[in-house]
């Protein structure tokens, strides 16, 4: 039974707890009741908008953010949330205007807000813009391991390996328990051939802190090589168990995607996944210019990885998530995926042009076209 004496702040507090606990539908019901009693409270509309955003209900999220801004045009959380929503809807120019407005209002020192905006831009592969917001966060919060790590991820994706190493090490200096930064750093060091240093950082993490298979494979490989361990050595057991847990979580389509990504042209197996941030890191499209907003598309794999851009850019990102993809042409990559798809699903994927290829991969059940 609802409490008629709750203030708007109390409603917002309860909804926030429901949101944090993942009870989104309950949060919506709670906020709808609150708004019916306090319709002119911008914070309630902001809270409702963020729940819709979490549920990927972007049209509803946009409407609620805009309602909040109609009540309070300087509400920084509404501006940041609307910008993030507009990114999801493909309107990058309007999104950047929202983010610029946040800066104009003087919120550069707001740590969480700068990271939120930076991450939203990062997920959409707007890496230079993302780096700018991470730099602002670092400038005003030099003690923040999260800000330093985020700047490290962005600089790496922009091709500045030296700066990436510096910021990732800075993040670990600030917080020795920052597992994500350690895993990322370990992978970078591995790619540089600094295997003992790579293993050192992997060993500072717990197997349960790993959510993709790349670093797990590498940790097992390095332990066997450096320590000369056998496959059944107890030292390897926790890492092998975690690897098995992650493998069990894959459905048949995920397994096909994994196989496509991990099988080299000669049939040999390579490491399964490239480094990922928040599960959805996108590779920078160097030398490629964005077309107008109407040409931007979005696809999502059944594993939840999202790619955005023109059809050609989407294929480029998919190719670059293949560990050795950078050494092949787009055409070669398309032909290999098409062959795998036909052999596994029986669906013929056209390789004549980028749009037909992506639509063919979707028809085979390997992707969902969102926009």
C-alpha cells in the first residue's frame, strides 16, 4: 500500500534503491505514482528517464528527460542523460550540444558526471570526445583510479600506447585492487611481448574478476610456459574453472561467433576475444569519416556487443575484434565469415556489398540490426 505522506525526495530515494537493485519495473511504478503527486518535480522525471534508458526504451527516456528539462533547463543530470539517449538514437550532434551545455553550466568538477558522459561517448566509438571528458575528470580528481583507468582505455583505443600504459599504471598505483585496469594492462603487456610483467598483473587478480576469456587463456598459457606447469597442475585449476564457467554461459549462436572470432585461416585456434571495456568497447575507425546521421546504423550480437556506424564501419569494427583482423582486407574478412555462416547455419551471406553482408549475417541469426 502506498504511503500518502512520502515527500518527493523520499519517493526519489526509494526509486533509486529499486533501480540500483535492478527492479526496473517496480521503480517505474513507484516513480509514476510519485509524478502523479508531484508532477512538477524535475528530479522524479529524471529518475524515470534513467530507468527507461536502462531498459533501452529510448523514446520513453527521451520524453522524460525533455520533460525534466522543461521544468529545469539547467538540470545537469537530465542534460547528460538526454545526451546519452540521443547517442543511442543516432543524433550525435544534438548529444554533443547537451554535453557542452553541462560544461557551460560549470560541472567540470563533477567526477561522476564527467565519467558518465565519457563512457557514453566511448561506447559509441566517439573516442576523441570521450578522451576529452576523461581528461577533465583526471584534471579535477587526480586521486581517482577510475578516471585514470578510463583515460588509459581511451588513449589506447586512439593508438597512443605509451600514454595508455602510463594511465593504467597510474590507476593501479591509486587503487591496487582495480582488477579491470590490471587485466587491461596485462593484455597490453602481453601484446608487447612483456610476458613476465603481463603474468604479474594477471596474478594480482582473482579468476572471478574476469568476465571474458582472453586474459584467462593468457594467464594459463603464461603459467604453463614460465613456471613449466602441466595441464593438470592445481595452480591452474581456478583459472580453468573460471574459463569453463564463461564457456557454459554461451548459447549456440554465441559459440558460433566465438568460433568465427578465434579460428585463424589455417584452422588453428587463437585467443578468443580482444580487450573489452564495460563488455562493449569499440575499435577506433582511423582514417574513416562519419557520414550524416541518417547513415548511422547499430547492430548487436547475441552476446550483447554493440557496433555502430555505417555498414562499412560496422564490418570494420567486427573485423578489428578479430585478433588478427587488422592484417586482412574487409573483403577477406567478409568471405571468411560468410563461409563459416553457410557451413554452420546453412544461410548464404552475400559479400557483394557491406549492407547485404550485415543483413545476411543478421538473417543467419548472428546479429540483430537495431537501427
